[in-house]
C-alpha cells in the first residue's frame, strides 16, 4: 500500500465506475475500502483501485461475481508475499490460467461480433450511398 488514500468519488472517476457500483462491489466482498475517515467515509488506496480495475475488465467478458472473487483470491494469495509450497503455488497459477484462457476465448467471440457489427454498419452505409438523396429538378 502506498499510504495515499482517496475518497470514493475520486476512485469512481479514476475507474469510470459509478459510486453505486463500487458500493455494490463492497457489499459483495469484492473490494473493501482500506480505511475509513474520522467522518466514516470510505478511503481507498492504489491497490484498491487496481482491484476495481480487474473487476471492471472482467465484467464485459461475462465473468460472474463468484468468478471475480475466485480470481482475486488467487491473485491476492500469489501477491501476498507469503511462502507458498510448490503445489499450492501451482494450483493458484492454474486457477489464473483458467481465467486467462476464458478471457482470451471471450475476446475472440467479441472480435467476431464486432466484425459482424462493422459489416452490418457498412452494408447500411452502402445502401444509403446507393440510394442517395433524390435528384432535384
């Protein structure tokens, strides 16, 4: 942790997530503010922002909250600095690999969808160009 704390509004701006969404992720246990101000305001660190960015990136790929929680648990344990035996470390890396593979597959599906959408838009554009405004006398 770097020691600098941010209130939820700044975190929302930086992550492009709504206050409501950040609070929802807190309620579901995906992210927990690192501290509270004397007035009870949530305070976040760069580590918390990075965690929210992982969640934000997983969401459009269709990952569930449970899957997000599982991946974050695995990466938290890998990054904790705790001594892990080889089997535990490999099991955690295996979990991360599963999510990497699933993300890669989802990205490919989205590429196909995007290509189809672009083709459709181009078809409509061509139709409009072909049937341009009627010539005026």
